[in-house]
């Protein structure tokens, strides 16, 4: 359970400056037998956002794995290496540790990465991680058997396109997206000032979502459901529904066969939800407006989740 207050509005007023975010986690009691006494206790945890470093490899890889699951095309380890190699681009969210943290109660793995916000230049085809990511996007598009859409994506990838990564633990709220994306926009602007290739005409991202299983007619893929609009859809990262609203193209693909226990599955009123992914394409000029929209829809004052 996470509580946010006005501190979050200023969390990234200066890039990579730690701010305090109150985190209420009743499940973190050291002994389950004390759960009744600990119920409702609020544990204060400080998070900080900073540039990814080599020690973050396993945490970043874990977050990328929850996005790509068992894909044989995308090597999430190499993609994590690519993310870490980008100097001055992207942020990871980690627990802020005191200098004498070693041995203290309540301190998790110091290298745990709770979230990541970054962008990968899809035009950099010389890198194996980028090449495999491009191939993955094209193959998922081709499975829709729509030549016009496939041609659109193929032509799109000939231009300046960034792959936007917006991943975090499921109990980290949507409000964190605003300062992360604002920081990323600033970093990309500074990179362009240094003549680096971060001037993107379009962005592509992959959203994690869930659809109602009982409305599906079996099989997999969009063709298996003659009326996909009738399906209830829940986004793992709820702010990404706003991004979809500004998109030029969305491509859904079923990943239920890739995992039997996808973290964050939803069951509401006895209706089972199954995991899907959605490739989302939107114009680069839309990003600032998307950030404003997320801020409006997910205000930070006295928010409880």
C-alpha cells in the first residue's frame, strides 16, 4: 500500500535528487506471527531516482523480463546492458540508503530496482539488442496479417523512433511517472544539444494489460476474438491508457502462453483476467501533452493506493 503526498510533486525538481516518499507496507513485518500487532503500521521508506549504473543490471533485467516474458527474440540481458551504457539518459528508482545502512532492519536488497524510465534509439541497428527489438516489433506486427499496418511499421522504423521503457513494481503508483518522464525529456534535450541522436519523431512502447478471459472464444491473438471491443481491459500501469488515447497505432498480442503466473493478474467479480501486451505508437510531439494529462488524472495530493 503506497501513500503519496505533495513531496512527490518535487521528487525530481532537480534530476536525480532523492526525495522522501511514504511507503506503507504491512506485509513487510519481520515476523508473520506479529502481523496482527503490525497491521496498519506505516513504514517510512526513502526512494531516490538516479542514473542507472552497472550494479543495477539484475534489477533492470528483471523489469525488462516482466515486459518481454519468455521472448526468444529479445535478449533482455543485452537490452539491459544497452540501457546501462546510455550515459545521462534514463532513471532507476531505488531505496535511498543511509551511510550506515548495513545490518539495519527494514533495508531490502540495496541493489533492488523498483522502477525504470528510459528510451532506446531504435535507429541504432548496429547494436544487437536494438536489432532484436526491431525484429520483435515487426514480427508481432506481422502476426496481425494486415499488410497495410506492417508496411506502416516498417516505414516507421526507417525514421527516428525511440523505444520508451516505463516499467516498475506493480505497487509503485502512477504518480511517479510524471517526474520520471519530465526528467527523461530534459535529458533528451541536453543530449540533442550535444548532437546526440535523441530527436524522435515517434515513440513505440509496450504496455502490459489484462483482458477478460470469459469473453474470449478460445485460441490466441486478435483473430480469436471477433468482438475485442467487448472485452474488459485493465492496464498494469494505468497511466498508459492515457498514452493509448494519443496513439496512432495499437497492436495487441496474447502472452498467456508465455507465463502461467504473470505478476499482477486481476480477478474482479469472479471474472478471470489473462495477460496481454499492447504495442503503442505515438508521435514525439505528443509526449509533453501526455505528461500533463497524467499529472491531471493522477494528482499527487493525499493519494492512497
